[in-house]
C-alpha cells in the first residue's frame, strides 16, 4: 500500500512540474493537496525524504507535507509514535544540514511544531533547547542545521498553523522563557563562525521576545548586544544588526517592570549607537535599502521612547533633530516612516495623562506650557518639510492608476501630520507658515499658469487644516480668499481651490460682510462645475458646505441657486456635474429652503421637486411597457434626488405635503417596478427619509405606503420593504393610534418571511431578507413589544432564527444573533416582566436545541470573527436561564468526543457558563470563550469531529452522548 502511494506521489509530482497539459497539471495539484490530508502522507513523506534518489521537487513537497502534518495533524498519531518521529526528523535535520535550504527550513519548522505539541519532559529533563545545546556541543559538524532550528523555535511559538491547545501553547512559551539564557549562550558560542553572524543575529532578534527573566543591565554587557551594535557600521550585516537593535529597543519598553528606570543601562548604550548612524541618512553613496533600514531604526527609537523624548531634555531634542532629518529625506517611503512618531509625540504633549506625576493643576499647566514651547520650533520645521511632499510631479499625467493612488494616499498622510502639528502650534499659527509657502509660490509665475504646482500644494495644505483654524481668524484668510479668483483655471489647481472654499465655509459665514467674499467664490464654484468632472465634483461638494454653513446669506438669492440647480440636473448648460455629484447641489438647496418661512418653503420645495417629478412622469406617461423596460438608472437618478430633498428639508409639514402630493407618482413606480431590486431600494430609501423627516405629519400617506409594501412584499420578496418597515416601527411603534395597522404590517411581513426562510440553504440564498427581517424583529422588541411578543408569530420567528444562526453572511448572522439576545434580555429586564413567562415558555421548549446550535457556532460552525456576538448570545441566555443553561450545556458538550474536548476543558466550559449566569462581564467571558473556540478549531479534523457531533443544521437532532 505504501509503495503504491509512494509511486503515485512521484507520478503526480512529475505531472505537476513537467506535463505540458494544463488540465493534467491542475488535476495533479489537486490530488497532491488532497493526499497531504491523508494518514498515508506521514509515512510516504518520511520515506521519500530519507530516499537518496529523491529529486529536489520531491524533497520540497515531502518536507512541506511532513511539516504541515506535524503542525496540524499530530493528534492523528498514537502516543508511542512521538519517539520514532523525533528520531526521523532529527536524522533529516542532519541529512539536510548543508541544504537544500528550503528543505532544511521545513524540517526545522516541523521539529519546532513537534516541540510545541509535547511536554518538556519528552525532550529530556531540560526541554528542546537544552537537548539542542547538547547536540551542538557533541556534533559541531551539524551546527548550521542546529542553528536554524534554534532560530525557528521562538518564531513558531506564535504560529497558529500549529494545532496545539491554548494551555499547551502557553506552557511552551513559558518553557522558552526559562531556556532563554541557554539559547543566548548557544548563539554566543556561534559568534566564532564568521559565516554564521547573520543567522546568529536573526536568532538573537527572535529570542529577545522570550528574555523576560534577563535584566537590562545583563543585556547591556552581553556579547551578542555588543556584536549587534558593532555590526551597525558594516554594509554586509546592517539589515540583521538593525533588526536586533529594533528588538532591543522594543525590549526596553515592553518589560513588566516598575518603570523605564530599570531599562536605562541598556537604553544608554542603544541610543548613542543609533544616533551615530545619523550622517549615513545623507550619504548619497549609501544603498537605498540600507538607508531605509537606518530610517526605520530611528523611527522605532522615536516611537518607543516618545515618553522620554517628550520631556524635552537636551538629549531628547537631539533625537528629535535626527528624526527631522529622516522626515526631510527626499524619498517619501523613508520620510513617512517618522509620521507615527510625530503623531504619538503630539498626543503625549497635549494629553493630560502625560503630566499626572506633576501633581497640582498649576504644576501640570506650567509643565505642559514648558514642553509646548520647547517643541514649537521642531513642529514648525515639520510643517515646512511635509508641506512640500504634496506637490504634483511634472509627469503626473503619465502616472499609472496605481501610482496616482499612491500619490493620493501620500497627500492624505501629510494632511494627518499637518493636523497633528496644529494641535501643538495652533491652527492659526500653522496657517501663517503655510501662507508664507503660498506667497512664495505666487511669486513664481503661478498666476500666468506657470508653476501652478507649488500654489496647489500650499492651498492643499491650507485646506487640510481648515477645521483647526478659528472662525475669528482675521489676519491670513482675508488675504487668502481674494487670491483664489486670480489663480488660473488649471484642472488640479481649480479642484483644490474649490475644495478650499468648501473647507473654510464656516469662516466664510463668520467673515465681516464688508469683505464681500462670497459672490466671487460662488463664481469660482460655477467655473469648477463647468471645467471637468473632477472639478465639478469638488465644486458641488464645496457648494453643499457653503449652503449648509452660509444658508442665511443665500435666503435672498434663491433665484440664482435654482438656476444653478436646474442647469446641473437638466444636463444642459455646460455643467459637467455627474448625477451622483448633483445630489450635493440638491442637498445644498434643501438646507437653504429649511431657513425659509413656511409659505416660501412650500413654493421652494415645489420648485426643487418639479424637475424630478416631471422626469418621472414623462417616463410613466410613455405607458406601462415603457415603464417596465426603462433601465433602473433612469428612474433612480431622479428618485435619489427626492431622497435628498426629503432628508435635508427639515420642515416636517412642508415635506409631508410634498410626499402626499407626489405619492400617486411614486405608487405607480411601486406597482410596476416592484420586481426591480435597484429601483425598489432607491424608492424605499426616499420613503424612509420621508418617514424620518415627517413623522406623524405624514397623515394618511403612511397607511397607503404600508399597505403598498405589505402587498408587494408577498409577491416580490424585496428585502428593502423590510428595511423601510423598520424605519416605520422606529418612528411610529410607540404610537397607540398606529397599533392596528402596525400589527397588520408585522404579521404580514413576518409570516411571509417565515415561509421563505425554512432551512439554512434558504437563508444562504436570501441573506438580505434574513438581515432585514431580524433587524425589523429587534426594532419591534424595542419599540412595540406589545404588538409582537404576545402573538403566534413570535415563537415561529424564534424557530426561524434558530434555523439561520449558522448563516455565513456577516450582517445577516449578526441581525439574527442580535434578535435572539434582545429576546433573552427582554425576559430579564424590568420592562419585559409582563412577557417573562411567555418568553420563558418559548425558550425552555427550545433551550437544548438552541444551546447546541450556539455552541456549534462557537466551536466552528461560524467564523471566529463572530465570536463576540456568539459570546453575547450565550451570556444573555445564561443570565436569563442560569440553571437550565448549565444543564443544556452539560448535555450538549457530552456529544463531543473526548479526543476533541478533554475533561478539564469541559469543566472549564461549564465554569464559564456558570460565571456568565452569575453576572460576569462580556469582555472577560469573550476571552475565555475564545480559548474553548480555539481548542475545537485547532485543526480541520477536530473541527469536523465537533461539528459532526453537534449537527447545528439539524434542529431535530437527537445525538448519543460520547462522554458522561
């Protein structure tokens, strides 16, 4: 059998790498992947690795197979197989001591994984590190292989490819911490081999994470530390030395000690060595990758020691100077490495927690002011340095889309740094620095359409800090705004000019009337809407902000606003505003209408709605066939504008009159396009905003709307009808006068949904319906439980939810779990006392099944990303049904075979449930549930065993306990 499998593996590998037919290569690949999961893979891989005739392709595949088997399938083997496996892997490590490197690495990872699985005693009294030390002393010819294993051991500790139980993983980490001194001694012994220095440094960097028991003063005099620092001045080993030094820096700030003072012996030798590299940042002959490594080291030092740097000492300011040197580097990838440091420094300087040791409020204020004054000059330099990073390159038009995206991201990153600077310098002071940049740029011929890039860059930075500039600013902005109409209408510059107008809309509103700022700025926005789609987008957005914040200034200029609006939505007149961007103009006009007296507002709403309604009626008047066949976009473009009007005209009675007036038009679209999901979503969104704005002012229209969606939902199954109903429940649920038609709505929608969602396959096929249905159900529990909980529909919906718990769709799953936890919480709450007996009856009848499905969800039926929601349902269920829940859990986990869940793990699970019923917090329980979840998901085989035992998709399952 083994011989046949071995031959088949060889044939498959030959086909995979050498057969000319793609289909055969694909089939071979599939077969080999499937083979790796079989029990035979252990022996076949081992045999071929020991076979001297195996070629490189076979060796690589078999070493990867054996590594993955040890990592994930070690539990397949009987306990007595450990020693032969250990001996075989040890033999292979020696066999491949000098390569091939890929094969040797896989063997090392396999041995490391084996060490994670088994207790320290199985390697002899001192564990794997001591065992490795003995082997290195007695068989020095195999030191290259032993050294790689020593490097890999700490790296693999955190690998979740290794299917070890959490407690075993923690124990292995503790074992490594106990062995750290031995490991460092072994690495030190290897320093004598010049050809191994790089590997020794890699190993040292890996082991530093486990050196908790070694003091900083001990490390400060350690030969490995001195070697690493000396290698910083070499080209050959710079990268390795930087990695070690970074780990040493992290070591000094991640210790569980009383403070940083204990780390000073190490810090005091690290900082001078790093600072000694400063001149290399400017060395043009230096390899770019080496410069990046040095810059990363400075950035790590800044981030790690930011609390020390923030004190503003002389030594600290030298580090700040060095970090400014990095920020000034011409390569953005290098310069931007420091951006996190400036952010953390800013937070430290302004954060109150940084000054708690100062004592009194007066002392805190004095120390904060002292530090802020010290750091003003560096932050002023920072503003000047980063502001030049946003300038458009001369060859920007030749950039690929990816390069353009990178450039945009770089500008966003600079914006964040500038905002950090405003927190230290103040927005107005930062504005002065940037204004000087703008003035310099204006003197370079920008107004003649030459050298527009520096002007655009300065303006971009100015608009980036707009929110930090006070609206009372009287020195700089009154000089900036008159400049804007004078700039050439080059596309990127005009885009930024429009964005700048929008960004300072609040300042424009507060500006003295005599400045006459607004009219020329509106002219610029008009020009922006006529130039290109990009400038039109910026201009439309700016127009929205201007109208929102300066609405009082526009109330006498409605004719001009309507002219802009009509040109934009009609598509004629030269504007290049897209249909999406036209919504900004609709919103802009809507917020101005809100400021008008009711009679004027009614007329204005009629005028703003008229182009929309007229366009819809033109389509309707073409006949039923035309309405059925018209592309959805030709309808939604107009309906979305209605949504914006209904949402932004904050005059309930005025909007309600418009909704009532135009309801017949909307109803025709409902009746003839109910099959069209896109149109229905747009129409329901418009109705949602109408309901939200108008509330009880809607009158009879709300009844007609609800009757419409009840009828259409039963025919067309559009989930947006459920979502619209959720909004109605939120607004009208507590209104007794609405109880009759809301009860009818709830019953109709839920009863039909229950028919649609009977099995997990139904849920998977209709995730949107599941999501919106249980969102609606939760709304009903919160806003109108009297109309929902006492009905026959409620227990049926609980059954429906149970059938869909394991749906993989994230939002649908969350809605179902939220509905269940809301139900259990209602039973436990004072407000839900009158429903308690009813809910108890419903849950007690289903408790065992519900618990089984939830535990299956915790242990693998749902992705681990649902852990918090699943934990909360288990918590709610435990709090509401403590003793019963404990019994249900005990019975449920009895189905799980002992090879998947041990006695101690079962006991721990029951303790978690008991603690949940006693009032433990969600945060503390989620971590403990996560450990049980990890145990049951530790590899594919265990997860399949658990899910086969719990059968979460079978609500009528009656299993046989595997454990009593």
